[in-house]
C-alpha cells in the first residue's frame, strides 16, 4: 500500500515526493508517461556529448530564499545570468529593451534621463490596461511594439496581443539603464550537473518508487494507494467534461554544429523574419567546454504536449468549472502548471509544491497512529 500516488515526475510531483518520503516517512509511487523524470526541465547528453535541454531552455531564477535553499540540498550551482538579444531591423540588440537597445536601434547617444523622456514621448497612455498590446504600447509606444512584440507574441500564442491577457507581456520589463540581464532575481544559477541530476537526487529515497512510460490510469486500479497528487492537465483528469482547455505547444529542431560557439548570446529572439521564435545555444547555459556546440530552434504550435495555458478570459472561466470539480474530489490534490492552468516559472512551481506539502504535513500530524506508531518528521536531506 502506497500512501501517495503522484502523477507526473516534474517539479511539482518530485518535490512533493521528496518531502513526503523524507520528512514524513510516507511511501510514494511517482509515475510519468514520458520515459524520463524531470518533466520539461529534462536535460541529457546528446550523441555528440553536448548537454542539451530537450524541451527548450530552462533557466533557474528566483527571489525566494526558501526555494533556493531547498533545491540547494539536491544540487550544487553554477552562477549564470541570462542574456537575450533580439534580431530587429538587421541588428542584434538587447532584450528586454534598455538604453543600449534604443541607442543602437536609432543611432542615438541618449543617457538614462533622456531615454526616459524618449519613452514618455512615444508612449500611448491607456486608461485601462486590459491586453498584452495595452501593456507595451502604454510603456514604449506603437513602433517599438511592432518591432519587438507584436509578431513575436502572435507566433508564440497564435493570437494577436490585442486578444491576450495583459499578464503575457507584463512579464517583460523596459529599462532606462544598461542592465542587459533578462532576469533581475536575487538568485540566478544553473544546476552544476544539470536538471536531471538534481531530480535524481530529489527522488533518491527508499520510500520513493518511480514508474516511467506509465499512464496512471493503467495502474490506478491495480496498485493500492491512499491519496493522489495530480500534476497533469486538469481537463484530461475530468475527461474533458467542460471541453478542452487550450494550450500552446512547441516543436523543437535540435542541431549540433562543428564549432565551439555559434551565436553571440545564449538566446536570440526573432520577432519578425522567421517561423521560429528564438534560437538557444546550450553551452552558454551549462558552461560545458566542448569542441562542438548544440542549438535549438523553437516553433510554436497548437498541437503536441501542453506547455503554456492560453491566458484569455473564456479559458479562465472554463478552468474555474474544472476547479470547482477538483475542490470536491476527495483524496486528490491538484498541483502545478497543468493542474491549475496557470503559467508558472520553475521556482513558483517549487514554492507551490512546498506549500501543498506544508498543508499535508499539518493534516498528517492530526491523523491517528499508523501501525501502532506516529510517523515522526525527520530533518534528513538527500
């Protein structure tokens, strides 16, 4: 008898498996339809020996000391600050838009005070910020919106930014200084030996059993368990009772090149001139030394694995119907991006999983004794 069946071996499922096994002594079975752990963060060495991220670049960053210290139990870190260039008007310029972006794009020599005035002069203030288009146009005006955001967002989501929730482009700042880092979080680092190694350490506990290439519905009736933690698509769990929730997916084209480096930054965005949105060179992320390099092109699509919930009001309303069902489904806990139909960064998923664990642990303390003893918490780490 397992205490928990956990569906999905990504961040949400793996963090909960580790906490429940390591701190409460629970017996956990974690299963995943894919042939590997680590979810979309899965990385591996390709045939040429280059460490790549199979499902596109995953860059860890967080402002949460608790999340960073928790994951530090399972990996050493390599300091890494992410930088992105955008191909616009035949030039490669920093993204997010900053002082150098404007000066290079327009052949100017503005300082921070002058570029602030420049933004103010081209901005189109909006009384109400409702859409992704409103967010950008109100900050930097229509011309920069057209150059950097409109086509990129349309490629990424298959919808014009004027029809997307404001949360999509609100994630991307505009700067009046020369800071060219994509993120400004307190903690920015990459797992020293890769994400998959970190997940192996997370799941390295005698109370955790892992089944890969396994759909939970195939084993649900055969393997006894007390409670389920579900991290898959919530609409699929309820057999699409209210219709499918829309997701965007990605097709990846990986290439290994016979050169030590290929491009001048880890990621180059292509807002306008190609079907793909960006090209990532992994050696920037991993710090690996190798005579060859590996890159990946990303092609957004409606078909394939569900990656990004589509943030539109009608989708939110449909999700609320599923959440109402989830709230009254006994002994099933819905955790993670797909199960809560919300775009989370990796650290946010970890934080959510730790919060769910805290509730489960609190509940467990009030449970009757099992096998004549109380399951005492420990302070062990892997």
